[in-house]
C-alpha cells in the first residue's frame, strides 16, 4: 500500500487522534537573517559584494530546474540577493505569531542573531536582548513553545574577521555569547539548539566555497566541522550550568542514503556516504545531546559509487521529492543513537503550492510509521512559517506556509497551510 493511501485510509477510519503524543510539538521554523530584516553580519557584507555575480550565474545554476521560467526574472536581478528588510519579522512578529495560532501550532523554532546581541567584540546591546526577551514572552503568552537556535549561519563581522570557526581558539567567543544569552533569557527556554546544520555550513562555506568566506578547501571544512563539535559540547555545558532543565541539541541536516541495487559496491558506497553525511559528526556530539534535532529535505539513492535519484517529482529548487523516506531516516537514527528526535526542519520549495499538501501527507504518515517502530518523536517543525530570504538564492524559492508579498509584506496562509492547521487541530482539542 502506498504511503499516501495508508494515510488516507487511516484518516477515513475517523479515529479521534492521528497517533501522536498529547504533548507533541507541532510548529514551524525560521531563522533571524532570513526573516528579521536590517541585520548587519558577515552575510550582509557578502551580499553587497556578490549580488551581481550571483545574478549573472543564476542561469547557469538553475536553468535546468522546471520552475526556472517563473524564477528567471527575479533570479537575474542583483537586488534579489540583498536581504535588506527580508520580511520585516523583527517588527511584525506578533502578526506572525497569529499565523501560528491560526494553524493551531504550539511551537516555533527561531534564532537569536548574534550580531545584534554583540555587534562589537565584548559590547552587548541591551535593546536587542530586550527585544528577544519580549519576543519569547509573547510566544509563551500565546501558549507557543520557543525553540531557540544560537548559531544559524550568520556571524558578527568582528568574529568573521578573526577567522570565525576556522580557528579553534575562537570557539570561546561563541561560548561567551551563549552564556550571555542564557543568563539573560535562559529562564524562559526549555529547548535550545546550539548550532544549525554544521555539516551544511562547513561544506557550503569552506569546501564548495559557495557561501562566505568562499573558501574551497576540504581541510578547512574538516577543521570547521571539528570546531563546531567543540562549540556544541562547550555551549551545552554552559547552558546546563545556567538552566539545568534545558533540553539541548544541534539541528543536523540528515539525508537518508540508500542502495539502489544489491551490488556490493553500491551497498558499501551507500554505507560510507551515510556515515560521512551523518555519523561522523553526530557520533561525536550524541552523548552531549538530550535529543536529536533533525532537518530532513531529501534522500539520496546510490548506484555504484554515485548518487542517482529518481527525480520524477522535483521541488522548485530541483530537489528530488521523497518525504516518505523520512520514516527510514528516523528509524535509522533512533536505532543508532537511542535519543528522542525532534524534526527541526522539513519542507519544500513550492511557490505554486501544488506539492506541499502531498508533502505533508506523506511526512505525517512517515512519522506515524516511525513511531510504530519505536521511534520517540518530540515534535515536527515545518520549514518555513514564512517565505523568506533563501541565502545565496535570494527570494525566489518559496518555502513558506504563509506566502509573503514582498512589496507590501502582507502574509497569506497558503491552502496547504490551512489544511495542515485542521490536521493539527484535532489532536490538540483532546
């Protein structure tokens, strides 16, 4: 029976619950630089330098994507790659929290922008700390669990100029920032993510050189990845000293790697790729996590020693659409690490909203099937609450449950979001 049919059959049985724990966290995720607007960090400086280049190269990188005819006009504009006001979430956060309530969500994952809190080395901005305190209190007032991320790709300019995470000694500055945030705001935090996608950051910034500081060195990427292991361990120790009850993890981008045939080379390569993609990092931090935060967007099918995905259905970014494989990713991670799992990101770039409902249907079914196999799931956070600034791609990829008009900043929940809200509402009413 297909995943979709299994889920539809389940819903037709008119059960009173969709099979998730009473305290399950249903929510969405955002990051500061992508939504707040008017930040000043290493990324905003890089945007100014690279906007024309990114616009010029966009055709080369994305003309093969089915969505390119719709994306082309915006993608070829340098202004697309300048974050600017983003979606003005810094000002409009109360309105955005209202969207969460409309969808009956009880959790939001967001990041605290380090460059706002410590714009100059050793100089703390009390107004930024006050803002985030009000922000967290506003969530709590609405019954929405704040899930805080402390590093989501952006760095203060001064820290970047010191070498960022490429220098082991610099980890101490990040830990100091964590200590300050926890001292000021920790009493209101139950779930804390230290680092978002360390593997993606090390690869894109230091191996492939696509992101600042545009380094192309596998050695540097390896150094950064290992320093982000140290950063997590030391940050967690500080967090626990200040707020013992806090549950701490990383948000790790995990792709399920599987063999497309039974050949020895294929099976061996798939295992090696899975270890390199996930387990090199996770095995070093798992004992220093209270749960696993997992970001899932796609799987990778291996033939021989190469990835060959089916690519029958593609997202607007050209990613193979395989949400049903989330089940296998969750079961593998549970059996290997025996830690509760929170899905800290999961979503699809789909401006037309033609695939998102199907994505959610298959994702929910995958979570149910994983739970039936013993996986302890804490929550599901969809990426993203809002259309946002998608890093080196700018504004044309649309991940939001809420569509954003970038001229007026009006938010409108997409049909898939309204449907999702009804799915969430039923178990929460019990």
